[in-house]
């Protein structure tokens, strides 16, 4: 039987493998540029858990946030979140959490669209169909939240350590469908571009004002205004992509 220490090392390798695979996939299709993160946000400590944050620009798409918590005794974490600004696309949010030989992951699609055109509905339909293809992994229970009505797709699973490869396949498959949706969507312009930015910002503010599972922990540790600034500048990147400032 593998020791706790060995699982810790294995889980950190799984974190690196997923994030590296995700960025490599994007780089094959887009110009991806890493952005410098302000020192106060690069390694935030939340409830005694040190996090490491990286931010990227995906040209023609928007903001990519990658965050890890690896130097922790339990609940090692990786987040890979794409907030699109230039096309009528949903928020693509993923979290993979490891605790010894236990693990769970969330792949969430949030409807932050400015309209339900054919490309958007077809993309959501493909992702929803994809979400139904992973029944071999046990479901991970989630609690009702205010944003459920704008989350048309949520894959919440608790795979075994032996299913790590399948869990990675699930992430890459969802990312591939998101990219296909992006490539089939026209660029936004003018008032629609501004409305997309506002939809994104309202969702982010709602996480702070109305609460979210992980956001509540961050707010308790850092304060609401610091978290708002972190979301604006780094996690979702609103400050960088606001149409009037570009």
C-alpha cells in the first residue's frame, strides 16, 4: 500500500500533469502569453494554505487562471479557469482536489452569454452530452447555490486513484469541446463586447456578494475588498479586459 508521503508526491505530479497538458493544448491553437502577477496575489495564504497563482492571456479569447496548493498536508488543489471576453462563450472552470488516495474534481460551465445564438446552444449541448459519459466514476455531491440557474453543465466526480488517467481525459475532453465552441463562434464587437464584459463582472461580484464555496474561504481570510481586487486583476481579469481601457 502506498504511504501518505508517496501519495502526496503522486498527487503533486498529477497536478503538474493536468496543468501542463491544458496549457500545451491551448498553445497548439492560440497565442498564450503569461502575465506577471502582483506580488500580493502571486502566493496568497488562505486559511494557512499557501497558493501559487499564474495568469495568462489567450489571444482572442480572454483570461486563463492557473492556481495550485501543493505544499499542504491535505486537499492538494489545482484550478484551471478560462474567462472569455471576446466571444459569446461560457466561463470554463475546473478544480481537481487530492487528499491522499482520495480525490474529486469539478468541471463547471457557466452561462455568461450575451445571447443564445446557434453556436452557443450547440456548444452547450455538446458539453452537456459529454458530461453524461463518465458514469464509471462515482458522483461527488454538491450543495445548491445561487448560481445553479446559470450553470448548465457540471461534472462532479470522485474517482479512485486508479482512475486518474480517466479524470485527466475528462478535463482534456471538456477543454477540447470548449475550444471547438470558441472556434465556431464569431467575435463580439461594440455594445455586445461591453455587455459580455459586464456579464462576467456581475458574476464575479456575485461570488463575493452572494457567496461561493471557495470564495467564502477567501473572503474570510483576505477580506471582501482584497478578494474583489484579486478577482478583478488576476482570477477573472476584468481590469485587463474592460473594453474602455483596451
